[in-house]
C-alpha cells in the first residue's frame, strides 16, 4: 500500500505474518520499495519479537540496512511492554535522529515520515 502525503510517497507493510526477521529481510523490503519510495511503515506484529532484545544484535544490524540505503521508517507498536532500559534508550535515541521512528499510531507514523 502506498500513502501520498505532501508529494511524499510512503509505503506501508501490510501482512498477517512476521516479515522482518533479519537484515536480509530488510534488504528485501528495501528492494520492493526503492523504485517508488524511501519511506516505509512497519507494524510491530510484522517484526520477529527477538528484534526487540537488543542483546541479539538483530535490531542494530537490521535497522542499519535501512539507514545505509537512506530509508526512513516508522515502526508502529506498543513499546511500553518492553521492560529493557537499553531498549527504551535505543527507541528514544532513534526517535531523536528521525530516520528510524518508533511510534504508537498510523497517524503518528505518517506525520513523522512526511516531514523532510
């Protein structure tokens, strides 16, 4: 699905299954979107839960692919359920940078990704 906001095209991953397990899956998503947009909305339910355990290294390796290819993403979910202070700090710092955004709603995702 593509969303058009202020002349910016934003893709949204819509699926009932886990689509993002590792860095290769990130590259596959980038490949599917790159001809139309460099902005992507992903729902937490489509991300393997071990992504949110920073000790695995999966989040850093996976998100780095999006950064390397100049993709801005928004991950929609309820991140308050994760008790890790390291993850909370990671989310805070990511949101400050603006390339990777952890948000709670589709509206917030669209707002973050439609900004230059």
